[in-house]
C-alpha cells in the first residue's frame, strides 16, 4: 500500500499531526505500507523549512524512506528557494498535480 499525505496548513498542530501520521504509517506492523509521500503546499511549507522545530522530525522520516515533495509554485509565491528547505526535500512543479498523479498510481490520500 502507498499513502500520500497532503500538508497545506500553517497550523503547528496540523503539521505535527501530518508528520505523526507519516511516522505511524511507517511503524505500523499490521499493514503493508510500502511507500509514504508528503506533498507540501501553501503554509504547510513552514514544516519543511530549515531551522524549524520540525526539521529533525522531517530528517528522521526521510531517513526512514518518506519522500517530501514541495510545490515549486508555493516556493515562488513565498519567495523561498530550495536551499530554504530541509536537505533532501524534492521540488515538484505543482503540488495538487503531484497529489493527483500519486493518486492515479494507487496512493491513498490523507489530509489531517
């Protein structure tokens, strides 16, 4: 099974919940989760910026195989550069298109 988590919110609790869901999917021994992706857009970008409280958690999730994908349109709108993001975060042209693409590949969609 594959899951995509769509992180849009700048709310710290929602961001923490999204990262916790990713960790829970990895740690669950009752399912067959093969792949977890987190697609980040809008104010959710704060969770994957360097220097944030969540940076260590994002790095640990990436080390365990979770892919993080940042919307390039959002980066442009927020005047951010890839270097502002945690190292290893991939950029995609448009977050909503990436979520849709992943869903067509069989990923289950989650949004806290």
